[in-house]
């Protein structure tokens, strides 16, 4: 049993690789769009927890066996980064110097690990540390240990785009951790990717192929096209060369993560307290984003925020190759955010967000530069419809908890709103999981304000 001061350890780490079942054909290299390249310094990390009944009898052989046909379907995920040359064709595919994915069957990396002194239930009962001091004191958990810390580079040609980590706990339970290079696709694509593996694991027939979603041509725009304004949801950072993680901000490096789990009743109570006479349809996401925006604005200035939302139905994404199709937009408040009504902010988010995806595409088509999207402004990501509880290692056995975060977040921070706890029906009537990534001091202040103002802990 884990005591209040114990630090649960993840040990016995072993690594291996899995490649597609057959050689990927020629002329399937993946060209990267401007939005893909805007996301190149970001990584999606998702962790799924399963109790001992769901994991009973499963071995690493069982886990790996369906991966060979799986990666045959998702062949870009098994590729490696290359840069285009003038020669064109083969290794020179694409614009000179512009990165692309060489679908060379390099494979994904598999990580096996153990948490021998802790059960899944005990792990989930432990709080997360908001500060480095708390982390050193012990008695806190760090879910990052359950999803491999991924950075593309400095040897880009040898860096896997995907890691999958299996961690067995003392009770026989299991966590599955996915580390996913965001340039491959958005969090919805990452969910569809790992869900397809799980379906193959418990016996679903392998699809013959996946639909290509139709990527935009990343070449420079025609000269006659009016130039769009610079997107406010994009922020340049110092050049990172071939180590693809932002390094220019010491504040960003000190970003911490905390997860709030809200029940359906808590959400209903919050919605009632923030009720407005407006007839605008306010989603749970709009409401939670407004509450956190106002709380952050009490700590520091935050007049402009970035909103990311899914423009396409999440249903059916498992039949498509991964892509970055979430809309990225901005909302600006020309008033004192810390003093306004939450309902006013929620309406602003719902009605006034401006999609800047095309502007980002154009900005990145004019020549490669290093930037961040998450954390360029305070960023809110709507993952309410993400199918994170459809990832079942045994049919009918949902995760007891699942969560997601973004690595490489800039100093302004980011917030992800996801479906609630295991077994809950996804949608407006269910609970929500809110994952916050902020600099440590700001996160501590946010937690205190949410506790006092809304009873959220």
C-alpha cells in the first residue's frame, strides 16, 4: 500500500519496436500541411487505466500481435521525418528543406514497465503535484511516467513518431500510455489510432485500408490571393534546429499539470450559478472555459485566448488516416475579464471565436519557422466528443479512468476539456475531466480561486 509520503516508482523499463505487417509501397510519403508544421513542437500524451479484470491474462505478446496489421493501416505513424530536396521524387519529395514523413516502415516504439508497489486504485487516489516542491515532498503521482517522454530529434531521421507504453501494476491492472507527435494528427486522430489497435486486440477484422482525408497542398499560395492577417493563435519561438521541443522560455519549461474531475451534478450546479438570460446555446465546454479564463485573468492579464474545436464529426475517424483538422481560432475581450460575468465570457466564446486555421496554413506555407499554438495565448481545447472511453483492451471493459495532455505548451498555458470518468455516457449530461497546464505559481493560484469561487478541487 502506498503511504502519504511514498513516491510510487515505475521500474523495469524495456523497449522494443513494431513495424507494419508488410512493406509500405512507394509514393506514399506523407506531405505535411502548414497546420501540421505549426504543431511540430507539440506532443499528445494519453493514458488509459484498466483494472485487473480488464487486464487479466493479457501478455505483451497479445498486445503486440495486432500491431503489425494495425501499422499496415496507419503506415505514416511508422515513418520518420525527412527534409525535401530540389531533386524531387524519392527522398527529395516536397519543397526544399520542408519536412515530410518518409513512410519507410521504421516502426513505433513499445515500452514495457512495472509499478510493483502500487495498485491502479491507489495510483489514481494520489494527487498530482502543482509545484516542484510538492513533487519533491512525495505522496504525489506523475502520469507522465506512464507515457514515454517523446521528443523528435536531434536525429530526426531516427526518431519514432509514436510510443506506446504498457505499465503493469501490483494489482494486475494495466495502464496504456500513448505518446504521439502532433504533426501526425490532432487528439481526435490519436484517439482513433489507439482505439483501432484495441478493436483489433479483441478480435475485430482488419479493415482493408483507411480513407485519405485529403490533405491540402502545402505549396505557397498563389500571388493573387489576398494575404490573410497574421493569426494571433500562432507564436514564434526561438529556432530549435532539429530538436523539436520549445526551449526559449524558462516559464514554459516550468509548466505543471493538474486534473480536475467534475461530476454531472457539479456541472449542473455550476451552470445554474452562472445562468444568463441570453438564449445563446452555451455548451459545457464554453462554460468551463469561461470560468477558467476569468480565474486566470485574476492572476495575470489574459484578454485574448485561443480556442481549438473539432470541425468534423468524431464518428468515423477510425476509418481515416490521421490528420490535423481541428479548427484553431481566437477570442478577444475588450473589457476587464476578471470582473465580468462568467455567462458573458461563455457567450463570447460560443459566438465570437474566429477560425484562423487558413491563416495558420498560409503563414506556414511561406517558409518554415518554429512556433507554438498551445500556449501562444491561454488555450482551451474542446475534446468533449473525444472517444477516450472507447479504448477497451477487452471488449466491454472500459478504462476506469482516461486522460490526455499536451507537451510543449507555451508559457500562456492550455486547458483540455474531456469526457468524464469511466462508464459515464459522453455528452452534455455527463461529468467532465479538465486538464490544466500552467506555470507552477499560476496553477497554484488557479486551484485556490476555483476552490473558493466554485468549490472545484
